[in-house]
């Protein structure tokens, strides 16, 4: 535990402490984002349209991952600082297992991309069938209204998807221009000037409701969204894929360095024992 290390091993020890401190900060960031998401006073859970616990409970997953990284980084720092071989071995094994799981998960997603796409569409259809109304406060209605307004989309593939839902057949006619009409899609499909207001808890009013719902006007038109939310969600993720990829590569780099450095320190400590 108190053996002195040679130049290379000492350098590896310092680097391992530094990398695990960075790892520690990443865990803190995950924890912070997860806790903020859960405790935020108003947050329309847009991902609830996926109707999948692994997606909709993303904040709790972030907290769990952040806590795990916290503990793992602490184990790595303690193992390096105290030059404890048991801690270094445990750190190496856990980190190796995590890295293998990450690689396997990435490979599975790539191999079954088509199946994943079909599955997500099916989950979105299930949540759409539970939609109630533009003014409803349940999880699915709030999620679909927020998603369609914020992402500028309507339905899964387009606005016609709503015509096969329970909402379409059970809705109360909407008063428009002195009469009542049955909507073919919710009012959250209508174009709004500032869609970001939905994130703050304010539901922006449509720029032109009568034109949006096709009252004496052909649809689709400029006052409604006719792009599907599945496509909009994919585009949103692809627009931010560089940031996600950079974080993923950064974490993978730290993990690989952790494996190499812990192995170097362990071998140096083992060598010192043999010399003694």
C-alpha cells in the first residue's frame, strides 16, 4: 500500500487520478440533469409519446448512471491514491464489464435498426391511442401536445394518422365560425409563432385556427404541421448526434484509459512485491 512507484508507474497513478476526477464530474453532470428534470416545476415529457419505461423514465436512468459513475470513479481514485491492488482489480473488472456491455448494446442497435424503428412506431401508436384532448392534463395528451407544438409535427407519419384513433371518434365537436366541426387532428398540430413557449408551461395559440383545421380551406396548408413526429424526432436526434457522439467517445476514452492505467499501476505494485 505504501510502496514507492517508479517514474512510469507514478505517472500512470497521477493520470488515473485525473481521469477519474473527470469521470467523477461526468457522473455529477448526469446526476444534476436527472434531478433537475424530475424536480422541474413544469416539464412536458415529450418522450412519453414513445410509451416505453426505458425512454420515459430517462431521468431516473440518468440518476442511476450518474450514481454508478460516481461510485466507480471514487473506487478508481482510492485504488490509485492508496495503491490498493484489490481496489484496482475490482475497478478494472467493473470497468471492463461496463465497456463490453456498451459495445454490445451499440452493436445490437446497429444490427436490429429496422426492428427498433418498427418497435418505436408501435409504441408511439399505443400512446397516440391514449390521447384525450388539447386541454387534457394526462401524461399522453400532454406529451403529444408538447411534441407536436415543439417539434412542429403532427401524428406519427403525418396528420392523417389521427383519423384512426379513439380521440377522433370520441371527440366533442369544436365550435368554429358560428358552427361546430369534427377535427381530423388535434389543435396542437396547428402552426404557432413561438413553439418554445410550450416548454415554459404556456400553450401558444395557433396562428390561424380556422385555416389550420381546414375550415373552407384545403389541407395541408401553411397553418398546420404535416410532417410526422417520428421523422421530426429522428431529425432532432440527428441534429444533436455530434454532441451525443462526442460525449460517448469521451466516456469510452476515459474508460479505456482507466483500464490501461489501472493495469499499469497493478503490475508495478506486483513487481515491487516480488522485488521485496
